[in-house]
């Protein structure tokens, strides 16, 4: 299957453990015996963020998975040189691992991660700290968590064209100003922030480069994503990793 290498480490002198996202199987951890030296079976392709074609089988006793061989399909270059972009990609990987994508949704997660790496690899792509946040929103949407933001969840009124709408965090839903109730814990969103989130759900990450929200709209979108992930997915970024809250 095709897979993206997410992390790896040594467990003996020449042996590695490798965690990767498979297009068909989702999150997989397997052992690559001789992986740090073998050029015949792994052709030097076991490095983080590489896209590989990999063959995996169960061990004889069925206790673990064994990587038979792997071939490099894509290897990022800019991510190797630019530590800021590398950090953004690593943040996306941590969220991907925290979500623990099931096999039946692995294809969408694979394409999203691959597309995000393509975006960060683009020579002319603007460096924006919003990218990992947009990745979280899209991954949650692809896994069926993000609600419809096109219409009011209470009256059904289309939200397009309204100068401001409200996102009710506890309900995980958007509503028009008229339907906002006293006591709602809600976040205000302008139309520009709504448009950004709609395009993130619709377009591949390579197209996100064209998104250039104002600082205020970027702040609104980030607050919504952060609040949604924390309240409904139970995850929060703390000390370099996503932790359950």
C-alpha cells in the first residue's frame, strides 16, 4: 500500500520501528529489521514525511507487523531545510495521531496529509501559522465531526451574506443572530471567516495558498477550530503534543 512515514525510531542497533499512515489501513506501526542499513529492501526511504510504497506482513507468531520492503515515491526537500514548515507538518502529524483515524476513513486522511505536505513544500507558498489549524478543521470534517456552517442550526436560514453569525460551542453548531439565546457560550464569526472555513472543507490543501484572510478573520477561524477541537474532540495542544482534556 501507499503510506506516509509519520515517525520512526531505533529499538536495536540496526532495527527500526516505523509508524505510518496507510491509504487503506490507517495508522500502522511495524518493525523494519535492518531498516537503518538495508538498501536492498528499504532503499534509504525510511524517513519522516516520505511517501512510500510498502509491503507489510504479520510476524510468524502474529504478535507484530514486519515491513518486508519499501520504495520511495515522494520525498520532501523544503521541509528538510525549513524548520518552521517542518514544525507545522509535525503539528499536523501529532493531531493525526491523536485522532487515531480508522481504516474506513484512512483514504481521506492520507490525501489530506499528502496535500498539506505539498502545500508546505511549495516554493512560493506563504508561510502562515493558520495552516495546522486548517488541517485540524478539515481532518475533523473528513471524519464526520464538523457541522454544517452554511445554515442556521435552529431556523435553517442560510448564513451566507450575514455580516456576523454565532458559533455555539456547546452544540457545535452555527446560528444566525436572531436565534442566539441568552446564556449561549458562542463565538462571533464574520462572513470572511465563514468563507475561509467553507473553502477549507471544499478544496484540497494545495488550494489553501490562495486564502488570505485578514488578521481578525484568521483569529476568528482559529478560535472556532480550537474551541471545537477542545470541547467536542477532547483534545488540546499542550507542551508539544495533543492531550485529552
